[in-house]
C-alpha cells in the first residue's frame, strides 16, 4: 500500500490517513500525510515537535496556511518526481531524449518494460508522491474557507487559488501517466480525482471525467487569481509588503500559469478553440519575454528564467542535478551525441539553444553533449537561481501554431512558429514544411529537452513511433500508459486503465 512508502518519514504536520485511491469498489489503503522540505518554516516548527503538531494549530493563523502551501510546492522538489524522474530522468528516457544514461537505472525503462522492478518503483513513487501532494492540498482547502477572516488583503484568494491549481496540476500529470491518451479513448477508466480528506473510496474516473475535474478546479483558481493575484492586478509588492509574500509569482501557480495549464489541458482534450484562447492570453500579457543572448552567453540564464510561467525552487539543483547527472564521463550522466544533437537542430549551430545550453564532453566522451539547463546561474540574483521550469511561454507559441495549423490558417501557423525561431536566432521559414506537425514535434524536442514534456507530447498526438525509436509501435503495444500500481489494485475491483 502507499502508506509503506512513507512509514519512515517524520511527518512535518500531522498524521492523517486519507481515503483509498483505488477503484470503483472495495478495498482501501492509507496514505500517510507528510510534507517534505518546507521552505521558510523553522519559526513555525518551533511551536512543538514535528510529529505532535495538530491541524488545529497549523490552520489557526495565516502563516500556517502559507507554510502548508509552501510545503506542497516543496514536496514536488524530490528526485522521485519533478527534480528528476518526472523531468529529465524516467520521463526523459521514455521520451528517447538521451543517447546515454545510467544503464543500471534505466535499461528496463528504455525498453518500456513497466513490469520490471526498477520501472515499477518509479511508477509507484510517481503515484504515491502525486497523491501525497494532493492530500496535503485537500487538507489546506478543507480549512481555508472557515478561516477567511484570518487573511490580509489578497492572501485568501491567492492561497486558495494556488491550492486549487496545484490539485489540478498534480492530477493532470497523474492522468497523463496513468490514463490513456484522450485521442485514444476518453471514456477509458483512468484514476481517482481526490477532493477531500476522508475514508471513503474515491471512484476510478474516466479520462474525460478526470480532465473535466481538472478544468473545474482550474476555472475556480482562475477566477480567484484574476481578482487577487498581483501579476494581474498590478498591485505593487515589495519586500516590506507582508514580508514580500506575493513577490516572485513565477515560483507559484499564478494566474498566467493557470491559463498556460488550461491551454495544455485543452490541447490534451482536443478543444483547440479554448486552448488557443488561453495561450493567446498568456502571450499577450508580455510578462514572459524571451531569454536574451547576453544572459545565455554569460551563463546568467541557463533555464530561460524570464520565459517561465511556473517553476520550482530547487536549492540543491547544482549538487543534485548538474554535478551528478550532466557531468562529463560519469556513469549516471545523461547525454546526447554530437551527431544526434546536430540532427535535432538541423545542423543550425547558430541556434542559441544549441550554442549555449550544451557543453562538450572530453577525452573518450568528446563526442558527447551534456545539458546545461540545470547548471547554476552565473548571477548572484535570486531571480535567476535554483529554478526548474514546469511551464514556459514557448509552449504557448507552439500550442498557438498547432491550433492555427489545425484550423487551416497555414500563414498564421508559420508566422507563430517563426516568432519562436527568431527568438532562438534561427531564420524564418518562408514556406510551410512538407510535414508541419513533424516540424512542430522537432521544435518541441529542441525546446524542451530535459523538461519531461516530450513523452507526453507523443502520447497526446497518439504517434505510433517516437522520433528516435521507430522500431517500437507505442500505440499498438499500449506503451504510453503506465500500469496502475499493484499496491493500489490488490484490494479492490479495478477496471483496466488501458
């Protein structure tokens, strides 16, 4: 059961058992509610020992709600999820992003053998950590409305809006992992959508039902954040304003990150009109400018920080990522060959991404190229440091271009794609490529290498072959959908999720 994954972790707030996240009937497994790596919470934790803290105390103050929300964000910064496996690790291998990776860790994953022991562990931990974060969000949401009077100015609307958006974000990534592509069968049973802390069993919803629940949470989050988020209201926030709590909105699921996530979900569902509307609003905000050549060249901005709608704060990024997984010649390193990278970039070495976001190998590894996206910034400014991107404005341009193409407006589709190309120092395409969708896929690969999005792109499009792995038919062999963890199915009657 999920509980066993957390039995040895000291809970930071309180032990709370949550409902079984199993199927339509029967069974139950307890999830130990625990938050990891809280940001800026030492003063609050001094109240009493970690394992003794009660919800009633946590949610008696505005600062308690802030700490609870911060804890959910921090729990996502783990190598089991967004600090590795859900970005460049497990998902990167499945998306065929790397020529070299740790064979001991990923050999079975590269063969899509989800039943082997190591991939089974990755899949189980993605499930468990996702629902753990959701449980903590639900705990916050269960208390916030009755304590609205605790909050100063916009904080109630912002905190509740972010919490709803986080619940949607985590469920949607679980759906992308454990549900079939919407294009295959939106009525296929998928996963539960957990909205409360209780002992009742949450039913196994279909792909369509989960996506609709995601959009419902996002719509409520959108309304709250549109009214209260300073990124929209343009309320001036300084370090002295509530200790700067509403600064650095890109580190939270802000209003425009919610709109970007809506665009991503609508594309998944094939609702291209609404996807275009959301993407256009993000682009039109002009709040996420392209990374500059000066900052890329100087090493100030490896992860294109100015373009990030939403990013996680990983204070150990250099030690945990760049120095371990993208270092020349180590057995754990992820790398692509020089020839592969040239193929990805159509030999256009002037492309800023090719020029500044990869380092050369040396000696026996001279033909290898190592990603620099997670290198430490050369700037002392906190704005450029420790950020792992989960949503960037480039995706909005690619969504807009794809929708315009699907709507038959080839001229607009090409113009939008060219905006991205010019920002990356490429020449404009003067004629539509023979296979425009393939060109978009290749642009996704150039843009999001190491960010965990390529596997999900191929899945959304229901492509039979991944670009560098044409010999495997991903659709016919149903390899885009992870099996539900056995620990979550053994005690309940479950319908097949693929």
